[in-house]
């Protein structure tokens, strides 16, 4: 599948999800900024993909990234981040969301599994209440959180 086919505008996402459901396939969803991709991102996405037949990755828009991380972020545009994510073999679909929380997208997509990294527990996932309400299983996936874009940026700027 080409990278461009994997990137699905939010306006077309419901149609793609209906196709997935019609095929009887399960869907996992992971989300994040994915700014300056690193090995922790790859391990998180591989772990998420192992939870279902397909993996949808929801990427924060540039405006959302700025609101969440500050005026100097993101470092790379959402178009570049989406294309890079689509290049991973473990990623089946990529979409962009404008909100600061992925909760509205969870309500729209209703994946079988909502995947979060190991910096969370099932109880501490910010979207846990919505996931419970919708019957979405939460999976904690990936390796220990020893990688962070913020730390990479700090090192590049001459920090510790």
C-alpha cells in the first residue's frame, strides 16, 4: 500500500473504517504528535499494531501541537509527520486531528483497542472514561519510556 493511500483525511475516515468493519477486521488506534520520530515511537507503533488487524495512527495537527507543547513545536509539519508514519509497515492508516484531546476521534472511530505508551497505566490514560463508555479496550504498549522528543531537542540545543 502506498504512503499516500494510508493517509486518510478526517472527512473520509468514517468511510474507510466502515470498509475495515465490513471485512470483519479489528482496529487499533494510537495517537500523538510524533515530532522527530525516534525508536520509542516505532516500538510503540509496533506494539499497537500487534493488538489488532489494522493500526490507525491519529496525529495532532500543527496548531494542536503548538497548544500542547508550546510555540516552538512542532519541529516538522503535520504533512511530513503523517508521511513518515505512513512509511512504517506497522501503520495501516494515518489521520490528522485538530483537537487537543483524541476523545472526539475515539467517539467517531470507535476502535476495538486504544493504545497508549508505557508512560501511562490503563487507569491513567486521559481518555479512559470515554474508552470505557464506548467499550474500547485500552492497551499499554511499547518499550519503557526512555525516549522523548523534548529530550532530543534539549540535547540539540546544548542542554544536558
